[in-house]
């Protein structure tokens, strides 16, 4: 499944959002316009549905409380609401619609309370859940501190939605945390968004699956790093710690083996991206994957994703936040795949492609040429005056 439509109300930067989505979604916009916050609405649903340690209260608390979540432009309406439609493909009719609204209790403990939760089976035209309900929630207000999405005994008829969100993957791999994990010793966040557990995840993958993926990744990496070969998984003989190793050919007669701490930042980021694309069919969120990568390599990321989606039995929907002109220059990008964020005094707007923009792309312009000029920060030339 994939998300074919996303609606937000009073979520962080966004007062109102209603957008249609494709298999690939490229999110562009100026700095601080809310690209990461848009993705975080989906991570929020994952954190609620997560079977171990999830739930509404924890998901809100992890983000600083509802006062930090609610849009500053929400002057009279205190409710935060997220609504998604799920379909088998971007052009298919939606199968499910899930809506979650919540707000502060307004008194006493100031807890976060469910103000609206609905589940619609659109394929059958049935409403499977409509909360708050008079019989159960009315008799016990404590029930409204939890969503039905997080309760196994309550989501039986729509567990597919909970499973969809709980398996979402978010990756913003920071190579230094992977290279120097023993030295840094930083605490690991839920979901491991920065890739600190990347090697452990590879280690826990079945041997045949792991070897097959590494072979595919090596073939792709050799295009970008031509002197690298024999990418493989290994363990430290003394400590048992997992490692990635590769043979690097150079001018000396005997080539040298290198481990991940000797890989370049770009190689590690690209390796993490490709592993994530091959690792399952759940929703994947990639934060600025172009960092540390040569422009010619960045240009290959969109067709790489498309090729893997085309070959996969179940297409994995991928969201990408980016500032990269090289990323958006690829001719395989459908203008309908791009969401442009525009900051206003009344919150950030999320804009899809216009008829004029579509016509320009059809006339031969790239998406980068058509869209990126509109997200250029105003007055950026004034930076030189500050030096």
C-alpha cells in the first residue's frame, strides 16, 4: 500500500494541507519552510502504531508536547488533525481512510485527548470506527487518552493500517555516527533515524538475503567508486562487532581492504540509501540524500528508485526532501511527484504542480528548472553585504 492523499490541520508549520501523492514524492522548499515537519506527520503515525513503546501520549511528548506541535496560526481551533488515504497504487481508488484529531484536555492534567478518530473502509463503503462514541468513550473518558490504532484489541478490523504505519522507515544517515560509534557513544533515538544501528541491522538480516543485497549494492557502487570491489559483511574476531569491508584497488601491486570507518561519507550515505531501498516494501522517508554525494551520482538517485520500484513485487513509496538541482533534473521525474513548500504569514502552504508548470515540463524543461527558482530564498544576495 501507499499513501495516495495526505491532509493536515494545525500540524507544526502547516495550518491546512490537502495533497495527492505518487509512488515517489519530492519535497522542496526554502530552509525552515517545514520539509522535515511534513515527513514528521507520517513518523508521528508510526510512533503511535509502533507495537513496542508506541502510543499517542509518548509520540506527543517526544515532540515537546501539544503546544509545540500545534501550528502558531491556529488561533481559534486548538485541534491538530492528520488524515490519510491508503491505496494499492497512486492511480487506484483508495482502500482505507484514517483520520486522527487530538487536542489538550484543557484542565486538570492537561493530557492530550483524542477529539476525532475514524476509520473508513472505502472499498466497501463502511465506517469501521467513529470516535468519540457515546457508549464507550462517553462512559470512560480515560479511553480518549489512547488511539484505537495503538490497541491490538481495538484495531482488529483495520490492523493493516496499524501495520502499514508501524513499519515505516525514516533515514537521515550521519556517516560520522556510524564510523565513530564507539567514540561518540551517543544515545540512539527510537527508529534509529541517523543510522547508528545500521551495521547491527545488516548483521541481523538472514545471510542469503544480506549477501544478495550487498552484491547488488556493490555492482551499483562500482559505477560511483570504480576502484572498490568485494563488498562484504564481517565480524571483528575479538569483539564480534559487525563491519562492512571492501577491497580498494590502487597503484600498488596488492590492493588493500578497508572497513566502514575508512569509507568516504558519500560512499556510506549511498550504501545506506541503497540498502534501505532494498530492505522491504514499507513507506520510506529519505532526508536530503544528496549530502556528501557528487552531482553526477545524485542525478542517478531518482532513476535508481524508479528502477527498483518497477522491478519490485510491491512498489515501495519513497518520500525525499531535497535542495538539489541535480536530483530534480532527471527526466524520469513526473511533475506530479513534486510538492513545493511556500512560507506565508499564515503558515506554510504545500503546492502541487500547476497547469503552467506541467506545460513547461512537457515542452522540455526539467522539474528543477521549473520549480527550484520558486523556492529560492528572497534577498539571498544580501548575504554578501554581511561579510
